[in-house]
C-alpha cells in the first residue's frame, strides 16, 4: 500500500515538473520587461507618456507592474 502511494506521489511530481519549469521560463521573460513603457503616437513613434512601469523587486523573485503611473496607479505583482 505504501509503495503504491509513493509511486502515485512520484507520478504527480513528474507531471507537475514541466509546468513549474514553464512557469519559471515565463517569469524569466517578464524580468526582461523591466523599465518604463511609453505609448506610441499615431505614426508609431514613441511619445512622452509613460503607460506602464515594470520593476524587479524582492531580490529578483517578484516583478511589479504599475499601469498609469502618476495617475490611477494600478499595481500588479507577479512572483516566481
């Protein structure tokens, strides 16, 4: 009985591992977004209005995005 429970747990762990690895890869891509993001004008040229700010925080284990900085400030924190 204990052997079956152990094998069941191993199967669950092996099935969950790719999801965790994919999640870490997604988080690594979010780290690259750090900085100020500005809107483009009608011609596709950069304007001077910041629409989003991405900050890496918590020792690199979380990313905070703030939409509409200086206005309504809508922060979202994503963690590893």
